[in-house]
C-alpha cells in the first residue's frame, strides 16, 4: 500500500501574455493518468499579475517526484511567468515547499525558455534530499 500525496500551489503569470500562456497550457503534454496530469485551473486576473492554481491527490507521487518536477519545470519554461510555489504533503514523508522566482521578472523581451530561475527548496529532511536530484 502506498502513501497519499497531495500537490498544490500556484503560478504567477504575466497578464500581458494571456493568449501565449493559454497556448502553452494547451500544448503541454499532460499524462492521462499519472504522474503529470492536468491539475491546473484557469488563469485568474488579479492586481499586476494573473494566477493559475493547481491541486491534485496522487498515490505515492513521492516515488515519481523527480519526473513530476522535471515536467513542471518544463511547463514553467514555456510560460510568461514571474514565480511559482509548489507544496507537497505526503502521508509518510511529510511536507515540503519549492519556491520558483524568475530572476528576470516581467522582462518581456525574453522568451520564456530564456529566463533565469532561482529555486528555493524547503522542508525535506536531510535523508529526503534525493528527491531534488535530477
């Protein structure tokens, strides 16, 4: 029997590129069942940015976390976005948070794949750091 894993968070998008971001979500090769399914909501406009929230419950996603994270990184690389927060809560391994911050902010002359990202990884105990390795 595996553990239950809940993944949730948000992506902060540049509202000037709503159509481009929608096209990126539509073109993303989501899995039909597991591990990288389309758990992403619709873009919601807000003050100076838009957000897309996401949430999903999985069986033992911790075992396939590297694949999920790589696919999430690829999605971010196709979006005009400034930041993202991913939270994972697992019955066995506990909770952790990954913060993504685009070093280039709203620099609109750069294509999404050209942007530089800073990633802060918090919450994993030392023996769990293997999850972050790619």
